[in-house]
């Protein structure tokens, strides 16, 4: 299986940083870095994480610079290590004396049928599968929502960032992926309730962005859609001929 990704920003009057994105088919990895401060900080985080993930994928016997957790798979451990190395790099280069830049991060890898991801702040995640309504996988409360008073919308303000401290609070998860699964990523202070009635076959990024912008033209947001697609090797292993549809 492979990862396919597309995204759409919406620029409202209450601004929100547009993420830096890397999608790489050689290691089946997506990294989304939302910069708060210098955009270069997000690029450096992506470069550092991808450098380690590419190295780990090429040499599976390589010694990890950090202890592996027995409760996590190899792929999830690699994501954890990559995020912690990026946190250390960003702290040392940008924030050891004073705060200059922080990054919200979402990174995912697909290894065989396991989709693993690590997150610090970052987008809300919703799973689209089959004909079921979207299922929330993860949500982060930012300061804009936390400090909101009497329903008054505040400008975007993150609560958790990579690189501000020598330690970082990582959220790590995984699931058994299936062909045609979709993961919606939404960088927004709240997930609109209309999303929870959407189904997988209704996930059209352009239509969703138009709908959200009509509901609230002032609030900037960013929408990403991660799709899991079967490859010819996956079909053949199931006895399916990709040309004729049956073995």
C-alpha cells in the first residue's frame, strides 16, 4: 500500500500558519510541520526527521540513538526517535536562550499494513473508512479554544510546540490500515460538528473547504487529506488481477 496526500489552505482574516509538507514514497512517509515563528524552523524539523527515518528504513539493524520502547512497534519507535531528535535540534538552535520558533508536527509512516503517527499539537485527525461516518482519531485543544470566552473566536494560538524545551510531550498512535482508508487532517481550533456526519466517499477537499469558508469566513484553516491506496503487489497477494479484477 502507499500514501497519497493533497491539501488546501483557506486564508481568513484571523491568520493561521500554512504548514510545510513532505510526502515521500520511498519510505511511505508524510510529515506536516506548522511553523510558529520562522518558516525555516519547520523546514529544519522536516529535514531532521526525514533524515533519521530514511536512515532507519535503509538499515533496520542500525542502533537507535535513543532507547526503544517495548510498547511500540519498530515504525512507531522510529517516529518517536525522529521527533525527539528534531526537538533537541530545534531547542539547541533556536530556543535555548529565548523563544524564537516552535513547530506543531504530525508525521506518519505506512509500514506494510501498519499506519503509525506521532504528533505534537498539530491538526485534528479523523478516519474515513468504508461507508461509516468519520471517526475522530486525535484532537488537540489549542490556546485559542482554551481561552475563548462567551463563544468569541480568538486568533489561532498553539498550546503545544516542538522545540521549546529539552523534553516534549509526544502523542503516538497506530492502526491497521486498509486500502481506501482516508485520514483527514484539519488545522483549526475546533472540528466543525458537520464533519462527524461525513462519510469516506464524501471527502472532497475542495467542497469541504468551500463549506467551511461559508460557515466562517474569518477563520483561517488548513485541510489535508491522506489516502491509503493499494498497489499492484497488494492486489496480487490477495489473488486479484488488477487488469481483469479477478485471479
